[in-house]
DNA sequence: TTTAACAAATTTTTT
DNA sequence: ATTTGTTAAA
C-alpha cells in the first residue's frame, strides 16, 4: 500500500497505533495520504464500516470517495466518508430521540433562520436579523446555549440578542427543526450526555480521519474527542497556513491543543510540494512568511522554476474580465509561455479565483461573449433558487408537519387566496395554543378567529397535503417517484405559476427546466437503478421520497459528475481550497478586497485587525497555491463599490510576493509601490480616494 | 384581503 | 441587478 509514497507520506500512512497529526503543506499529497491510510487500515483487518473519513465540504467528500474507490475498489463503499455536518445528521437520525428530537426533523437553511430570528426579535429589520443570526451562530459554535450566552453577555445588546436566541431555540424545538450549527452541537450534546450512544459510536468507529483539520471549530473538536475516546485512534490532516474559516468559528487552538490533549501524538510533516513550480511556490512562501508559525515547515518543489508569476493591472472589472479571457485564449494557443513544456489546452485547465461571489459576473459575461464554456462553483447553489426552494418547502412540510417555515412557503406557492392577514391570525392562533401552523388548521375553534372563506381555503390545503403525504409513503423507487412528482406539479399547476410570476418567458422556461431537472435528480435518488461512473448499472438502496427529502438541505450541488466537464472554473477562494488547476488567475487583488476592508470595526468581529489580516494572508496563500504551472494576479485601478466607482490600490500582498522586477511586465513593482504610497499620502491628507480617481481619469481623458 | 405593481436599498467568505 | 417593503387596484 505504500508504493509511490515518499518517506514522510509512508510514515503518516503506516502509523496506526494512536493519534497522529499530519501537517500537510499545500499540494503535498494529503488526499493521497488519507486514501492510502484508509486502504492500509482495511488491509490490517478493519472492516470498511469501522473507518470514517471526515471532510469539510461535500465536494471534498465526493472526491475522497472517488479516490478511495480507485485505490481500494468496492470496499471503499463501506467506508463512512462525509462532512462533519452529514455525520451529525446521521447521529441525530439514529439517536436523536434521546434529546427529544423526533426522527423526522427538518434542517433549516440560513434564509429560514433569518426569518425566524426576525420574528423572534419582534420588530427587527432584515439587516439586524442577519447580524444577530451571525452572532448567535458564533455563540453556538463556541458551544454556548442561550442561558450561557446570557450569562456571559457584555452590554445591553448582547443581552437582548441572548434573549432573542432563547426564543429562537424555543421555536426550533417547536418546529422540530435544527440549523446548521445544531448539526454539530446537538450530536456533541448527545455524545456527552448519553453514555450508551457514546460507547456505541466509539465501538463502531475504530479509526477516524479528519481532513482540513485546521478548519474545525471548538464544537467539532469536542465531538471528535468524544468519538475517538481514550484510545485516540484518529488521524488529523491539516495545514495551519491554510486556515481560512476563522469567521465561522474555526480556531487554530484545535491544532495547538492537540499535542497537549494527546501526549502520545505522532507528528508528521509533509513538505514536498508536487503541485506547483518553484516560481509559484516562492511567491506563496513570501506571502505567508510574515504570519506567525505554529509548526514551522519549508515547502519545496522539484518541478523546476517554471513561468514567472504575472501581475496584471486593469482599468475596471470589465477590462479585467476581457484581459483574463484574452489570457486564457493565448495560453491555450501556446502563447505567453517562455519555456517549452507540457501544455494544457483544455478549458478545464483554467480557473479564475476571486474573493466574493458577486465578482464572478463580469467574467461570466466576458466568457459568454467569447463562447467559452464555464461553470461557477461555490456561488448560489442550485438549491438556493426560488423555484427549488418552493418545491423543497412542500416536501419538508410533508416530512415534518411542524415545520412552520416550510408551511408558510408551501401555502403561498402557488397563490391560493391565502395572504398575510390570514396567515398572521393563524400564526397568533397557533402560538396561543402551542400548535404548529399545520396542526392548527384542523382545530375546531379556528372558525372563531377567521372568516369562513379563509378557513375553507386552509382546509382544502390541509386535505391536499395529507393526500400527498399518504401517496408519498407508498412511492418507492425511481420510476414511481418521477410519476408522483410530475403529478404533483400538475395538480398545483406549478408551471403556470412560474410563467405567471415571470415577465420574461425565457426566464420562466429556464426555471421550469430547473424544476424538471430537480424532479429527475430526486427520483434518481429514490433508488432503483443508477448508472455509475463506468456506465454500468448498479443497484442502489431504494428509498422512499420522504427519506430523500431529509438530506437535501445539506447538499450544495446537484451534478455529481461535474469533474469531467471541459469548462473553465470560476470560484471563490474559499470554495477553491483543496483543488488545483494548471493555470490560475487571481482576480481583484486590491486593498479592500483581498485583504478585505479591515478598518471599520462594526462590533461584530471580535478578532483584532492583525488576526484578521493574518487570515486574509492565508487566503491569498491558498489562492496562489492552487496554481500548478502559471499564475496571474490582477488588480484594478478603478473598482465599483456599491453605486459608485472608487480608485483601486494594489493589494499589499502583491508587494509581499516579492516578485522579480523583470517578471512584472505590465506593471513594475516600483510603480505599484509608488502608487500605494501616493494613495496612502492622499488619504492621510484627507483627500477622498474618489476625487483622486476622478482627477486621474480626467488626466487620462486629456 | 389579496395581489400586482412600484420604490428603495443593499454586497465576504460556507455547512 | 436583485430583492425587500410599500402602496394602489381588484
């Protein structure tokens, strides 16, 4: 099992006795180590289902499963490879009853959560609701419940939010629903308070591998500790330089504490990079250099110097997109390369990375104009689309009648003469009698608070839902599911609803297409026959529709086979972690974007500016190290900010890359430095950057 | 009371 | 440019 591994990798794979921490630098083959170690564990006699590998994203889990399958064959199927959250769902479905959670609980997406918090807060607007949601989530990730949050609250606002949190939690349990944070904190509670459950999981899982360990938060670490128990049979793989989820509660403390909590911890460092050229790696090392080191390591590459890193200055977002498209086309034609070597001519060899989702738009436009196929990953997911959320609302309500957010969505789509006034009264009625909205539909005293007409429409809706529910229980397998779904859509006349709601026929058609795709996907998931990678037909476990619906909230992507599409990738830096491309363009590397504006303390972010800067630097590092052969770094002279345009300054990280003078053709390093100094001076003088940009622009016009 | 049309305001990163 | 709150018509 150790063929093709270097010494350090072998060491990590073969150490099975106890806790093991693998410090894996970027591109050092950490997925390889994990998959080989899974194989090794099975080779030494463990059954596949005694091994678990936990990843951070669904995508990473999918890839891991793929790689494991390639290495050890069909046995990989039995290995539990999933995200922390998916593992949490599994635990709660199996043993959640011990916490008073019924098996058919709902998982709320973050929009649902915002809505509930808004309600729980009384008269709060959307923006503050989001802020509070953020803060509450932060508390939950630290393992605090509402009462504890109240106890540690500092200041009136914290106290108020803690009270809202208490009401929010009440509602969740009334709805029999959980949010994303609960998927970690509730299983943790389960393991803490129920010894039988804890022992069961400890006996089941003989070895747990954790990928991207640096991104775990406090509750995840506690959960891991309880899962592996005293014996501490686990392998944590991570890189402190790639920790970019601090804003989500991830903490490097977990890395620091590991050697203390497990004194027998075996430490292995992977320092050879197999991904990038020396030129790229040097830039990466220079950027990360100023950050304090938890475990010092020196990455090296044997792939040779390679192409110099390019810095490209652009006039605007549109200009940047055009230049980037031109660059991609040139590279595909074999131009721009100073040295011969393997060329990468497929669209899928190219990737454009940026800080924030909305930055994808200009690139999408330019790529479409140039007729280059592309995909946007890590943006708005398929399941965030309004039409899909409509359908999921119906299904969630079918699975869990107490799911009030789902009720509200379903009852109003399509419009059936029930509006907010009726729903408002229904809502107060329901909370008065401590019923869910759906339950109160059938209450006898409903007629005393609502006009007969409204009661009639509500009853009709309720009866229809019961009917749907009944049919869903008897619908098993892909073919039946498909018929069921299409019948349902016809009955509620959803297609008409889409065309009515959209003034552009094209958009409506696209939405309807999404709906059909969703039905297709749903029915496939219901099992029966499914084609696997090789096109062979594989029998999958058959599931009822209800079972499938429950897992939807966790998924972010619908296409399971996106790897083999030959398309250019657009992605956020965060979503790009763990991935690599021959040619990478980092877009919008400006002060204020990357690093993101660090100045204003809005009171939400408790971390110091220095800590936040360090995380931004790691983000830049992650971006640079995605590249295998060529890397271009763009910055904007003028960029849009809200409605108006402001002057752009190159990111300090560009200077920190310490590129060779002569490698910066378009924009010499000195020029960047001078420009930055100039802007800094102006800012100090109190001159608004905007007016400076105006002046520059006018100069150019002359 | 519902629904459609209109005005206003809002952009970090993900499960 | 999209999405939320507001107002007017049905």
